[in-house]
C-alpha cells in the first residue's frame, strides 16, 4: 500500500503538532529551500557547537535516550541474532578494545559498535523520533560508546556528541521524509550513518573540512531496506550505520577526502535517495531547537504504529476483565501506515509478530502486556492467541492519526465495547516517566546483569555528563 503526502502528516499527531491533512491539495515541490552549502553549513554547526549552549532540558533528554538505548542493548545481547553475529565475526575481530554490552566478549571498536547496534534494535524496543520513525540512539550511541573505551572521553563530551549525532541524523531525515522512506529505504540506517559520523567526528576533534568529508564518506554508505523488516537483518541496519559512521570519522580524521557536496549535489545523497527534499529542514532554528527533545521511548516491544492498538486493547481488557474466549471479533480502524508496515496476518516467528497488528491486538488481550516476552516464537504459535488473532480485522481510516486507533470489540454475548485512543502512551504528549524507563531497563537486563550491577548502570546513564570517562558505562555492562 502507498499513500501520498497529503494523507501523511509526518508523525505530527504523536509529536503534538497541529497539522491539516487536507490543507495541501497540490503535490509538494520536489525541492524546497536553497541547497547551496547544505553539507558545509551542517558540518560547521557540529564543529562550532559547545555543550554549554545546549539547554539543560535537552541534556536531560540525552540521558533518557542513553538509558533507554543501554537497556535495549543489554536486553538484546543474548538474542540468537546477536549470538550468530558474534560467532560469525569474532574470528576476524581485531584487538579486544570495547565491551559487548551484556556479554563477556570484547571486540575491536568497529565490530563492538556493529554488535551493540544490532543488540539494541533486535527487540524493536528502542527509541523513536516520531516525525521520521528514525531510531536515533542505535547508530550514534553504539558508535561513540565503543569509541569511548578506545580513547579517554569525558562524560560531558560524550553527552554533547550524542545530542549532535541525533541532531544531524534527524535533520537529514526530516529533509527527505516521507518520500525517502516510502521508496523502501530503512531511514534508521540510511540517515543514522550521518549521526554516528558527526558524533564520532566531534569526539575526534575534526575541523570543518574534515567534518564535511566525514559526512561525505557517510553519504556513500547508505544501508537499510524496508524489505528486511521482520528478519534479523533489520537490526543489522543501525549496527552497520554505527560501524560505517565510525569508519567515516576515522578516515576523515586522516584527511581522506570526499565530495564537498555529498548531500546536495545533483548526484548526492538527497537527490539520489529521495524523490523530494526540503533543505530548510537542515538549518532552520539549528542550535535553538534540538531533535532529541522529540525523542520517545517505547512501552511495547514492536513498531510504534501498532502501539495505539496495543494500548487500547490493554485498557479494554483491564476495564472489562476480558478473556479471549469471550470475544467474537476485534475491529480496528487505523492509520494507513499501520497496514503498510504491520500487515502480516499470519506471523510465524516472534520477529514477524512485531510486524502484525493482528497479533499485537491479540497478545494485548491475552497477556495484558507487549514486552519482549510477548513476542516470542512460542507465543506467536500459541493456539489461543492465534485463534483470537484470526478474529482481528484492521481497516484504514483516513481520519485516524498515526498515534490513534478506534477499537470495537464484539463479545459473544452480543455486547459491543469501544475505545478510541487519542494520545498513545509513549508519545510526546504521554511520555514514559523516568521511573518507567528505569523499570524497563531492569526488566530487559533481568537474567543478564545482577540487579545491583543493573542499578549501577542506570545511575551511570543518569549521571553520564559528570563522568570522568564515559567508558565506565560500557564496562558496567560487561559480564563474567
């Protein structure tokens, strides 16, 4: 299914922004804004930025982003996907320079960034920049935490680099979304590589020209196809973006050159990878607003587009004490993106279950939760859940926003229960609290890190800016 820009309001319902889907009756111009010096202006901002200029609220959000990412990386560290990747790459890894979070192995910086990036995304439980559906922390944090074990990096510099990396990847994402995503690119990988390159480049002390080159080397390494959703390869995308961004920064630090216009040139990234582009998104209010302030954190371990259905079904379950055998059918009215991304009717694995709105609604009713345990291979094939899943229908309703859903549950006794979710939990308007993030971390790390160690890691993430060495965060996640 595809749909044009007029019916797609770039996550604005979730981001709390007012927008009128019918206001633009004509096609959006292919190019908006002035492309001249787009890359250099972005590079200049990163190089010139000072942490003291970043508002305290933004820095607090960076700590929340870091904590959520670290929990997801530890939680995913023992997944079969990560075991395979570690086994396949270990024979070729260089010196043991950096920690694999939640594991005893250490790898060279580049491979550690790759593996931690895979681990953090495998559950599809990581952070989401709702305007672009980029998962920002995976490419950036995976790269700079590995780097921080290779060379001393103060906590305040680490936090600053995290903020800047997210800023760069999300601004570039803003400039091409949704056309780039609709074409089939997984934007977390394709835009994330710029974030990891910028963040690592900032920590390596690149000058303006070197930063331009770093962004150029990143631009020539796009990774990620939406075709891979529901497979192990989806999580490879942020891991590879972390690895590729580090490569770009290291090469640029030695004056390895690239085009000076890798974003805006006729044959550059924005023109080749997207049918439309808005250059104003790269520069408007830069340094005054920060994209990390729009970051969100998932209460459910699957794509954000099905979170409203899960939220609403859990609310109805709890309110009426529903069980699967009481239900004749569940009818969902959803945003178009829900069926495009999560329309799998008969998922066979836990990973596929994350991309099935039908399974998501069923699991919400049966289990009253949708954490990682609810997306296991065994539950996906559970007869009770499969039976209810097959009684779920989902219909596109243009009046329903991305953060919304309309649910009607018909019971076998003839009663009809309805729920309309307008502000889904985990959105900008209804965010997870700090305590909820801590609880999520503890749940994800259970059975991997001792509770005392997990709580220590939580403390380190909250106080990252005050650390003498950011590498302490990674070392706290190593297992014996």
